[in-house]
């Protein structure tokens, strides 16, 4: 077996897979997002490292207590992108991990985006100018935290932090590096222009390595804490978004991967590091010769969570033990497609693709007396899907038409949501039995790096076990009426945001 260790925004999951991708056992450890002031979103790197230790050790304990013997052949990592941690000369973190959702560098991004330097940076790095970008975060830190900035030995992301704690080496894979706004994705080296803008040299960043880079855990005390044998190989892996495509087999033209967890994204794989002339979508690296083009939206599962907590928490069904996600789906299901004209702009935490507008706000439009809580719930999910469709339209214009979609992530467990996805996009949607696509993608990379022959997924021909959702043409027409208004509303309200 091999463990895919997926370091996400809300939790870290350790999943033990056999060579065919079947889950043997898994364990997840959650942690909070810290918000010391408005627009600041951080996480404690020590807490996340301990979550990695806890998740893996629990998986190993479960395997020891089972009736089956499984040989651990390696651990391969997936992680969220865009995080920044400042490390000092004693290799102690000076800051928390400033995560993708952080908007403190909004003014920096606003001033840089649209300039000739901004255009050049996007063409070189494939990363849109936005507060999520480590480039913008570093410019902000240089300006507003000069003492910490000057004391910093290395600026790293969360996976680099975990690898440093394990191996005392600062290394970053090309996939994570390609999402920093600091890597020239055409030359596969740190961008001189980006470094100059950030006010650093490449010595302040980790050494670049391929996604199949392997280090062996030889420290007995660390191995004991993790619950793994001495000599266990760790494969550095790639970013969670890119690995989601690999995990579902969406690596051929015309096949898109849609992942919806806390945030959401739609991506396709190409063999060229092309960038969108309108700067709407990113171009990241999966592995050698494979680039993932797509866009992420800020507001997916986080919006559903907000709605449930703010407007459904006191419902008697919850006190009787009903699952909140199932109760939410029941609310949505009770309203017909189109939400009787109610439209939701889901930008409650700003937005990334395709507008890259950190100022964007959430809006309900068209409220009338007949609208009740269920209408608001359905319009909320429709608005989130419209945001994804906006990215999908830009993606098709940048690459080529999308023929089918593979859905994964937490919301892919909802039959209702996946059917709505198919209806909005007017394309067939498939869901693998294993929706943990990023962790499985990491395991695939790990097996390739370690020379293990596995049975890898292919999206070119659907597996007989895949769930299939075909679009409803009538529902699609209704959705498109609202989608056209949805797009116009953003541009009419942009200045007000």
C-alpha cells in the first residue's frame, strides 16, 4: 500500500490505498482558520504538522489492529497552494502560514494588476495577480512587516514546512512553486522579475525539485512519532488542484476536473504552458510536460457552511440528529431550478477566477415575498455553480471545448449537487467511487516515483463503477436565463464593491 497525505485548508487526510486505488483505511484531522483581523486568514504551521503526524499514525495504528497485513511502501504528499510562512535563521517560524484566502495584500494586487509589469509577470509565471499569490503577500510583508521580512531566512509554504520538519531540508516541488507567482513556468526557474518585485533573491526560497523527488526518513524518533518504519520513503508530490485531475484521470484533452470542497475549481490538462491573454485562468505544473489550466473560486463549501450555521442551526431536525448537509439538500430539492428568479452572487470572501476581484461581495438579487429560506438555499448553490461556469467559459476559450466533467471533493458526495452541475454546464458528469482525488493523485505520483506498477484511472473511457449524471436540457435553459443576469450583475455592481 501507499499513503496519500493531503494537506488541505480545513483538514489533513491520510489515506492508505492499494495499487488499484481502493481505500484500505483513512483518518482525518481538522484544524481552524485563524483570522486575527478582517481580511487576514492564517493557520498555525505546528498545528498542521501535528495533524499530519496524527493522521498518518492513526492510519498505521488502524492497520496494525486489522486482520490484514499491509506493507507501507511510501508516503506521497498533496497540499493546498499559495501559503507563505516566514522562517528565521534558527528555522523557527516568524509568522503563521498566510493562506490562499488572505486578502491583506489587496491594495498591492490592485496596483500591480493591469500594468505592463503585471502582464509580464502573468505571462512568465502563469499565476494571476491577486492577494492569494505569495508574490503579492511578500510585497505586502516587505512594506508592512519590515522587521520580520529582514529577519526571514526562507519564505516557504506548508508542504515545505512539513518536509523541513521531517528532513531538515528546504525543498519545493515545481507544482507548488508554479502557483507562487514567483516561478517562470517556461524556464522552470525562479523569475528574476518576480524576485525583484518581491524584494528578495532566490536564496530566500526553497530549492526547486521535481514532483517525484524522494527523501527517506532515517530519524528513528521522528519515524516512531509518525508510526512508520525507519527508511520509509516520502515523495514530495504536487499541489492538491493538479493532483485532483490526475486522481480522476482527467489528463486528456476535452476532459475537465471539477473539485468542490471549501473552495472550488475547474481544470484541464494541456501539454503547453500557455497563458490566457485576458488573465482569467491560471497555468500550473502537474509534472514534466503536463500543465493544468483552470481557475479556482473562493466560495463553494464555505458558503454552504455559512448558510447552515447562520440560517439553519436552530432547526429542530438538527437537534434530533439529522445531518446538516442532508437537511440543506432537502431544502434545495424542495425548490424548482431557477429559484423562482432569485439570483445569488456568491462572492462572500471575494473572488478569484475569472475576475480576480478581492473586493467582490455576496449579493442576493430579485427577492420577492414568495421567497423563503429554501429559495435562498437553492439560489446559493446555483450561484456557486454559475461562478464555476464563468471559469469554465473562460477555460474553453483559452484551451478547447470541454466534453465531459469529472467531479470530486466533499460536495461530490451529494447526488443533488452533481446533477445540478451537469444541468448548469449541459455536459455529462462522472463521479469516481473514490472522491478523494487529490490524495489518490498523490498516491499515483508516489507509485510512479517509487517504481510501483499501479492501476491508474483514465477518464477517456468511463469506468463501469463511475456514477454518471446526464444533463437535463429543460433545466439548463432555465439556468441560462439566470446565468446571463448573473454575469451582468457582477459588472453592474463591480464599482459598488
